[in-house]
């Protein structure tokens, strides 16, 4: 079966592979002009790929003779970055990526050699004949070529010592050099370049970008964190279970990616999370489950979202919300201890906050008729944002929020001039509001009205606050200490919220959607409200927030098949076809499923915070671009006519 698949793939590949163009390089920038031209870097966007065309096997052999060796070279004895004064006098074998050579004369050539541990300086000194081969190879070397060298560690003397380099007190006196794989003459960019190429180019040529120190560190830190996580779970009696990637389309909440099969009309769907399988595992007697799981959601992409992402997923039988939170706190503590050397909250439980309070942290100004309130963010006068930035901030959700610049003239009247003034309940008094909000001349006030009772999502001013913080941070007006880790549990979310698209037609007239997912259990004391006012029922859901960013969420689940069916059919108003898609779950609940609950942490986001980077793409080896494309392989991509036929797919405009 594999042979057939390989043959099929090979022929499809031939048909699809475009002919690649060879592209001429440009000259090195002037600052490097004193160096021999070792490798040319192209301006962003102009690299078209390398072209390899082979006429005969002789060419392949020639390349092998030149250095593309397979194992017939000595094994490395040290990593480049590990060498220091204690190794002086030792013979070493090093492997790594050649950097730009610096040639002072035929008798003095320097070559920095880099591997993931650091960079060490190699030096070829003297004119002995035995060194001719090495000298020639060095001079022909292109940057980022892979080499294996032998030499002796020597101490650097006097001004040759480089205090900026971790290995700056030594260098390696080169005896021999093997070029294991020479780079193409032109590279899209050099990973060692201080000024970064644009992100699209770096995403496309990811293997070059991943060689950069920062990304090396991030990917290695991620691996370490995954190891700590597994260790913690195993120590706490959890079982790691892999759940299927080829799942089924179910109306769980997010839009799914579907996978066609060759059976007409039959599709798999990729899991938006292992939620249903992990609940099935609870019914199966795996009472503590975990998985570092891939999840897929075909949703609008935001800066910190990927269509394919990783969750640290767990589920526990017979555990209360508090038990699960304690386990998660222990997990997070272990990770932070190992990666950051920090003891979070000195072992005390993480603080908690009620959802309604968390959402109202922006200053409340006055109540407005019709169950609404007026909220404000005050931007102090020393936070000097250009008016164009303020204007951009005020444009939210196709509306323009009022922004009032407080001056001597309007400080006593500004509230009276706002469009909703007539709807304000009771009399308004600027003096009181100014005192309560600490409004002074020169400040700017951004305002919004919103429903008093909140159900799910983010408030408009909540969004403004985040955008404002990042603008102020970018301008150096706001410092958010990176080593400050404010964890917080948010609880008391409404179990159901109005659907995201309020159009009754698109919602088939449904009035409520699950705030998180349809399996979350209601708070016991709110159960009587389920039939009469479901929108008032709170869920047993908890979110874990770190420095204002949600990094995880979970809940106690419904384990009663009757209640689950009631929620599907009567509250969420699923059609019999839709609720029937969950029959496996309802069956499992009816076969003696213990009470259970769990949580999932966003591993990518957590790693971005641990690695102190704003972009989750910096902690994922092969991330999708902002538009959801894998620029390395060029996906998503088309299929051949033959493939489309096999899958009975007709592509329309
Ligand atoms: N499956 C949920 C999610 O992906 C997390 C959970 O409830 O455990 O958000």
C-alpha cells in the first residue's frame, strides 16, 4: 500500500513541480566589503529558489568528492559554544555552520563556526604546505556551509581576547577542514544578520530562520517545557493518551477543517480539541488523562492565532473545579520553576475573580436607561499619543467611540455634550465624575455604552485597552515588566450567550449559543433557572489568565445524558441531525460515566510568554503565516485533476 502511495505521490509531484529559476545575487553591503565575498544575501523577496538540474551521475559524484560526505568524517568531540580556557591544549573535532571568513593574508584567516550552542573562532595561521588544502577550502567556503574541522584549542592573547563572545578567550588552531555540504552561492538571507529580513521571507525559508539564536532558544525551551509537563503529569498519576486526528464534524462551536475521503459524501473533520474523546476516556475508566494535543480551527486569524495549534489537554474523573485548578496550578508552577527559576505566588493558590467583575474593571461612569452603562478609559496627559492613533482606537466594530479631550473650557461640561446624555439616569455632575475618574485638564477620555449584564466575549473598551497598551508600549510610554507573572482564575461565566452572529436568519432563529462548549455543566444552584431563564445560568467554567491574556480554560462537564440532551435540544435548539452527531457522547454518559472535568492550556501562547516574545509564530517550528499559509511548503495548494476525480471534488470559482 505504501509503494502505491509513493508512486502516486511521485507522479503527482512531477506534474505539479514548477520549474525553478536561478536568481543572481546582489553585492554585499559596504560594511562587509572588506571581507572576501563568501555568501551573497538577497534583498527580501527576490530569492526564487535554488535550481538543481542533473545531466549525469558524474556530476553527483563530483559533488560527493568535493565534500558531501555521508559519515566518513570524525565525530565531534565538543559543541562550539562549550569551549573555554579549560580546554586549552586539547585536540577537538567540531561541526557546524561556517560564518563569514575574515582573511588578513594567506597566512592569517579567521572563520567563526556556529552551532546551536554558540560560536567559536577558528584560525588558520602560518604558511606550512600541509595547510594548503585547508586554506583553499576555507577561501572557497560560502557562509552557512556545513563543515567539520579538527584543531587544537589555544588561548587568545592580549587584545585578541573578545569579552563580548562567550568563547572569546580561546580560538581553535585549524589543522583540517572538511566541507560536508556547501551552500548555494546565494541565500535568501543570512541567519547571522543583525537586521532581520521581513517575516514573510523568514517564514518561507524557515530552516535558515530557525538557525537564529533566538528561535533556537525558543524551540529548545519549548521542548524542555513539554518534558516538564509530561513529567509532572506522570508523577501525578495521569495517563498520556493520543486521540484521533481524523475525527467527525460535530457542532461543538468552532468552524472545523474537513477532510474528504474517496467514499462519496463521507468526510472526516480535524478535531477543534480532543474534548469529546477525553470525555469518552473518562467513561472508559482512564481517570486522569493528558495529552499535548494538536487542535485545528478554521476561524478568522488574529495576530496570536494559528489555524493549527497545540493544547496541553487534561481531564480528571471525580474531581471538583478546585481539585482541577490545584492540579493546573502545580503544573504551571513546575514549568515556571524550571524555565524561569520563579516560585509563583510562593506556593499560595492563584487569585480568583468573578467574570462580571473582571469585565467591568474599566471605569464605570454612570448608568444609562435600558439596562446599559457608560464606561470610560482615561488617558493621562503625559501619555502623548498622536491624534491619528486616538482616532484609530476610537474606530471599533464599525462605530466611532466618543473621545473627549479635556480642556479648561469643557472640564465642567464635557459629559453634557455627549450623544447619549439624554439617556443618562438621574442628574450628572462633572465634578463628581471628574473626581471619581481622576480626570484632569489635558487628559483624553474614551467612552462607550454597553449592556450592564455581560455574557461572553470582550467588551469594546476591553479591546481598546489592549490596543492602547500595545501602542503605548511601542512608543516607550508604558513599560510592562516582562518577568511579572500575574495569574488569575476567572469564574462565574454565563453558560450561554447570544450567538456571535446576531442575525436570526444565520442562527436559524436560535437565541443562545454555548459560551464555551455545549458540554459545560451549570452551577448547581442555577439549575432551576435552566428552563425559565437560561441566559442567567452560570457555568462551572474557569479561565486561567496571565497578565491579562487568557492562557487556558476548562470546566466541570455535564455527565448526565438527560441534561446533556436537554441542553443540545431545548436550549441550543439543535436539530435532531445535529444532536445526533453527539450520540457517541450521550451513549458514553449513559453507560456509567463518572462526574468529570478538565481544562486545556494554550501551549503556544504559554511558550510565547515564557520566551518573552509577542508572536506565537516565534515559538512554533513551522507556523502558518498571518493569512493561514504554510509558506515553506506552499500550502494550502491545489490538487491534480486525477486527485480531484478520485475524491469526487469539483472546484468552482
Ligand atoms: N476543549 C476545551 C477547549 O478547547 C477546553 C476544555 O474545556 O477542557 O477550549
